[in-house]
C-alpha cells in the first residue's frame, strides 16, 4: 500500500524549530541539510509503508489515532493515516515531550 504524504503546517513549524536549534550548534548549512534529510526520509518511508510503524502510545491516551516513526538520529515523526493520504503532524526529537507539543500546536486542547 503506497500513499501520498502531506506535511501539515504544524510539522513545518517543528522543522523550523529543529533547524533554528541545530543552526546554533552546527551552522545554518548543516541545519538546513539535516531538516531536508529528516523530511525526505520520513516522506519516503511513510509513503512506502504507512501502516508499518506503531501507534504512538502518548497520543493514544488522548484518543488520537497517530503512528510514530523513530529514525536513527532520535527524531520521531507523528503522522495519521487517512484513506487519501498520510499526514505528518509533528516532528520532534525523542527528548522533546509529545504532550507539550500537542498542546503547543493545539492538536489537543485543555
């Protein structure tokens, strides 16, 4: 099963945050390359096998049907699978709180 992958505005904001954070440590060019690599790898993997990755336990607690792909660098991609496409919702480092990100991006409201 192959699906197109759509990147949401919240995922783009996450990528901007990652790039800004990494630019301080590694420089702007390396940070831009990291973000491009993260997005390209996630889109490719998710489009080829959207149901391969596990349900995210942290989002299941909120009643959300979200899958979680974790890459070798420690970044997690949270995405939902619909009939028409897979939607990337958030891209976070494993050290970042999923719950905080859900509230920050208003995916879950108090």
